[in-house]
């Protein structure tokens, strides 16, 4: 009713933002926990370290399923970037060889 008063159509109103599609492989905050666990264990990591371990623990072959491995790595990198914004993780380097460590360590 209000939209008609202003001559607007619902499809003309922009969305607030896109919600990322959740993965069937990861539960809520699971990627963050996996990143923290590996960071505490190794000190410095690359996203592929977390990917390979997660895939093996879930019964997937990281060498055979390249598409799934790429999806896992992308999700892990997004999580690591969010942790960097929060100030809990530091980024070392840039590009493909980027490494991560806990902030202040």
C-alpha cells in the first residue's frame, strides 16, 4: 500500500546486500575455529594448509577434487580476511604466497 502511494515497485528497491551461500561442508563458525586451531599449532599458515586438513578430515581427496578444494580455499581466505579486519590475525606478504599468523605473536 505504501509503495503504491509513492509509485514504487518492489523490484525497483535495491537489496541491502547479498548473503553468501552457506556450504554444506562447514557448520557455523567452523572455518574460523579451524583457522585458529591451525594457527595455534603451527604459528604461521597458508590458506591451503587449512583446506587440505579440512578436506581430509571430511573424507575428501584434496588432490582429486580440485573444484571443491578451490571452493574451500576461497571460503577460508574470506574468513582469514575477516579475522584480519577484526585485528586477531596478521597477514604476511601478498599474492599467492600470503601467510597468516596470530596478531601479536
